[in-house]
C-alpha cells in the first residue's frame, strides 16, 4: 500500500511538472535519440560510457550548463545545436523513466 501511495505521488508530481511547462517527455525521447545522447548514456539514460542520467536527472539548468560547457570527454553541444528548450524536453523524458528494478526482483539474481 505504501509503495502504491509513493507511485501515485510520483505520478502526480510528474504531471504537475509537465503542467508547469517543464518539458515535453515525448519530444525529449525523440531528441535524446536524435542528438545522440543514448550513445554514451544508454537508451533509457541508464549509463554506459557516460553516467546514469535517469530516473532522477539534474535540473534542466544544470544539464544545459554542463552540455554547453562540459568537462571531461563529453563533446560540447552549443545552444545552436541543443537549445535550452530541447534540454528541458530531454530532462522531462529522463524524469519520466521508471527506476530500474531491484536486484531482488530480477529472477536471475534470486536464489
């Protein structure tokens, strides 16, 4: 029951964020693939060569700041290539993704 309440609260929070104009998750999914984010961060932001981004991404402003002026090996994506509005949509997509299953819930890892 407690888990159901938490899921419902998360859904309500996500809906409120989208209503507040914090981004379009469907468009963000398309941009995440089109802009090549998945190549380093995985198809669902699970991480790979780059760090895990989902399901709890940084605020859009922090993401934009980093991708426009990255440290390390990530190439820069100037605002002409990835405008801040696109970053907001990509962030909304990442925030919409469910968390990965717990190891205990994966049959392969059960005793």
